[in-house]
């Protein structure tokens, strides 16, 4: 691809602005996606953090659910962060009874996995493909409880956040083909390197 790719950010709910800013700093055209026509114009898509149950319901209401599934099945690169990771998961633990996902990522995620005391925490993580650690911000984050054979584990929790001893070693970043997902918020804090990995995948696709 020679011209700058267009990368959409799912914008029916969630922390859209930070992703648009980070993508913009990487020299791609970053646009909000609320309607199927807007998705059709994108070479890649970010599913931001937010509230996964609300985001899924709105995706159905606005006619985006089936187009999203179709584009992901066709290999459109997608980056899901936090709630976005939940939306991409084929299986959800601790979801609401009627919670649906877009799917495409052969993992089981646990919503709000880190527990009440550790609702939000930050730590530096080694992430496969990046030379230096990333500063990872977790906000009521999910973790990946189980990952299928095609899923590459990119990062795990390295030190226990308060009152969540169970957290060390949990998977918090994965890739399966052109689907990339993180439990944390790489759009927070001005480090564009995770988005950079994603933009590279879009340019290759
Ligand atoms: N707990 C939220 C959910 O289940 C995700 C939180 C986030 O995206 N920061 O959707």
C-alpha cells in the first residue's frame, strides 16, 4: 500500500479520541466508525476500551455487528484494547447473561478479571516484538484465561497488583493472524509503539 492507510476507530462508545490521536501521530488517516459505510472505507479498525456490553449492543443496533464479523473473517487487521479485546474474544467469562461478542480471536477472556482492589493499576511489561517494555495501564481490565493453538501470547502480567496475587503470569496481549488485542490501554500515556505494530500489519495487509 503506497498511500496512507485509513484506520477506523469504533466510535459508538468508548475512549475514541485517544486512539484517533495516537493513530494520527503515526501518519495514517484515522476516522471515526459509527456506520457500515464508514467501516467499508477502512483498511483496519481499532476497537477501544469502554463497556463491552454496551458496545456490543450498539454495534447490533447500528447494523455494524455483521459487517464487523465479515471484515474480520476476511482478514481486515483489527486492534482491540480492553473492552475491545472482550469484543474480539470467541468466549467470555463473567459476561452479562445476554452478552454477545464480535469474535474472531480464539480465546476465553475473563471480564473485570483483576478484582475490586486492583481495578486500575499500571506496570511496565515486556511485549514480544518491542525492544523496550511498554507502560501498561489497566482499567477494570480483562485477562485471557485460555488461548487456542493459533494464538500467539505477546505479554503477561509480571508483578502482582495489590490484592490480586492470582494475576502474575496472566496473558494480557495476544495476536492471532491480523487480530491484535491487549487487556491494557496502549492509547494512554503517549507511547505509540503498540499502535505502531498494528499500523505495520495494516500496511502489510
Ligand atoms: N470492564 C469493561 C468491560 O467489561 C472494560 C473496561 C475497559 O475497557 N477499560 O467492558
